[in-house]
C-alpha cells in the first residue's frame, strides 16, 4: 500500500512538471513572436518603406530561428509531425493567402493601410483559432489561454477609425500575445505553488 502511495506521489509530481513546462513553452512562443513583431515595427520605422521580398526574408528568418523551440514545444504538447503538418500548416497556408487576398478586396472600401490592419487582426485570430481547436482536440480541452489573441478581430472597428491602423493592429497583437504569455506563466506558478 505504501509503495502504491509513493508511486502516486511520483506520478503527480511528474504530471505537475509537465504542465508547468507546457505553460512555460507556450509563454515563450508568444513572447518570441511579440518580440519579432516589435522588432519588425522598429525596422519599419528606420527604413520607412520595405519591399515585400525584404519583409518575407525577415519573417522567414524569424521562423527559422524559432523552429528549434517549436520542435521542443510540439513534442511537449504531444503534437506529432502529421498533426502539425496537416492541421497546422494548412491553416497557416490559408492564412497567408488571406493576407495577400483580403487587402486587395478591402481596398475597394477603405484605405490600403486600414485594409492591412484589418487583415493582420483577422489573420491572427483565424490562425490561432485553428491552432486552439487542434491542440484542444489533442489534449481534450480548449486552451483558454489562447482566447486573447483569438479575439484580436474585435478591434477591427477601431482599425477603421484610428490614425495609424497598421501600428494599432501591431500593438493589439503584441498586447494580446503578452496577455497570453502572462496567463501561461501565472498558471505555471499556480501549479508549482
């Protein structure tokens, strides 16, 4: 009986550590992408204008730097390669195509800058909703910590009225990503306590 109790204690501690590691990895992901987005805005403010090739190189470099971290996170979250490739990459490809299509459509009704701002918010919301559904299906519960960035689209009306819609959209993303990172860190601290 004593051995069973000891084994149960060990398993509970291991489970707690896995939960903490999962939350910390999610927080790292959102802090990383917030930092990348903020760096992109700093770069834009220095060079003023950026051609699409330079912008694509910047974001591809960010993905390449993040890939080792994502590989570890994927393993910790229990996402196998097949799940990642079909259920995450496909929505990402759709989101990227929306990023190219939506501004061209919206520019008929509003300025190009406002169209880009709306596209940024809608794309992030859509992509993270799909990620949350995939992760939720795998783990058996919807990851509530992803709700703030999923709800980024609710700021679309503000994008249509603010002075600098692209910068505003970026600040919304950085803020909601920061809220998600803080939520994950608080959850990790609660588990440890």
